[in-house]
């Protein structure tokens, strides 16, 4: 019964914008409150923090890279909007 109801596109778009805004706020606050990593009294070297950030960025960057690859290698007869 509920599967025949269409979702309201206005609220869907608003939810997408809110989610994007909140994720950006989280990212900004993480950078603003950055402190070197510690374990008890031991403070890890700065290059270990950098290595952790690079490992995180590498794993997350795969998502947009694969998306761009899929869009670029899609059927040439389709428009960009249809590919997305």
C-alpha cells in the first residue's frame, strides 16, 4: 500500500542539502579542533597524523574517481544528465 506513494521531491532535495551542509560543518569543526594524537602521555609524531589523513583521503577518494570513470565510459549516445 505504501509503495504506491510518491515521495515529495521538495523534501528529498531539502534533505540532500541539509545532509551536505551538516557534513561540511563536521569537516570544518574537525579541522578547527585538530590536536595531535596522543596515547596516554605519548604524543605521536606529526608524520603519523599525516599518514592517517592520507590513508583516509585515499580510501574516500576512490568513490568520486570511480563515479567519474563510470560517467566518462558510459554510452556516448546518452546525454550527461542521462549518464548521471
